[in-house]
C-alpha cells in the first residue's frame, strides 16, 4: 500500500532491471504537490492593485476626479492606505504565501517602510504613455491565474481593488476550488465585481473608520502610549472573530495568528513567561472560558 496522502494503484511497473512486476505505483510528486486538497494548512495569496486603492482614498478625501489630474497623480504621494489592516485580514485566513503589489512605485516612496515591514513584493509597472493606465489589473490577473495552477497549497486568494476587470479572474479562481476574497472602497468598487467574490470586505470597515477621518492635533497629543502586547492580542482576536463570524474564538488559534501578524513577537519581551501568562495578565482585554472542546476567548 502507498503511504498516507500518496495515491497508489496496482499496475505493471518497470523494475530497475527492465522486467515487469506488479506493485504499487505512486503518483508523481508533481501531481501530489499540485492537488488543492493535499495541504492541511492552506496558504493565502494576496494581490494588490495598489494605485487603484490609493486613488480611491485620494478621491474620498479631495473629491471625485482629483487623482486623475496630472498634477495630482504624477507627484510624490502621501501615504493613505492602511497596509497593516489588509495584511492582517490576509493573515486571518492562514499563512500568507504570496503578498504582491502592482504599481508605478516611482511616486509611492513614502510607503517604503511599512511595505518592507509587511513583506510586500513590489511589482513595478511603468505606464506606456503620459496618461495611460499601468496595466496593473491585467498583470495581476495573469499572475493570480498562473499561481493557483502551480501552487496547490493556496486555498484563499485576496484581491485588493475595485475594478470590474477582475471579474474574469474571479471565475477562474472559483473554478479552481479556491476561496476568493475581495477588498475595495465603497465608492470605487464595482458592485458586479464585489458580488462575484465568495466574500467582499469594504476597506472602510477593515480600518474601523472613514479614511478621511483624522484626529485633531489636541486629540493626537492626548493619546496615551499603547501596550504592544495588548494591541496585538486585541487585533488577533478581532481578526479571527471577523473571519469566523463568531465572538468566541479558540484559544489555540490565537498564538499562530499573532505570529502571522508579527513574526518577531515574543511574550518574554513584554514581561510574560508564556502565552497563557500573557492571556491571564491581560484579562482586561479578553475574557477566557472553558468551551466544549478547549478554552475559548473573546474581546471584552
């Protein structure tokens, strides 16, 4: 018999000496790795039409048509996109295997640090003309289609962008048996594209406020320094709860989620002996109780 997870059938096979024998023939390794159901821990592929989202936020702030003006578009851009919120959404569905953003990056240097910290792969696309599109949506769709055909461990595909141009790739992704999540702003998202996803998340809901909302200088100065351990715990539970649609989440799922959000996070750096000690100490942030199978946790 073949090993678990390796399909085997009894057919004549060639022995090293050229003679035939009857025995198990296992499927080629390439076949096994390409099967979408062969990995117990499904990975996430995250694709950004970055300028599409940034342009939507610019127009939310300054008015419709503002970004289309050459003197608004072809200049160094102020960072408006909350990168962490979208990467966190991706991490709530599993480990992120692909995190790729498409843009003409020559004007987006002020995003540099947060993009590097979030391990985003930057794909440079120069527009072929002064007023032409950079073709990010086409390149994104081609890459997503190729990736799901090559990598069977990808279970969830997230596309950040609101264009109806993504509808054909949505059909390909769903036909391949993968889960498709869309992300875009309310005003700029094509409703047909949003409906073609298994699930669509509006950017404004991810960040919990309108992108144009800003704290006044007095409010900003009054904000007290936060506790990093409490912040990442709160964020992890909130993301898991949102992904599952339930307020209570399994305690065992929280620590892997925290490490997906910040691979460098160590409880000992924050004065705790282990994760259980951290949960117990942060009882003002979360409530823990015994569930049917294991301990469950929810935000207070």
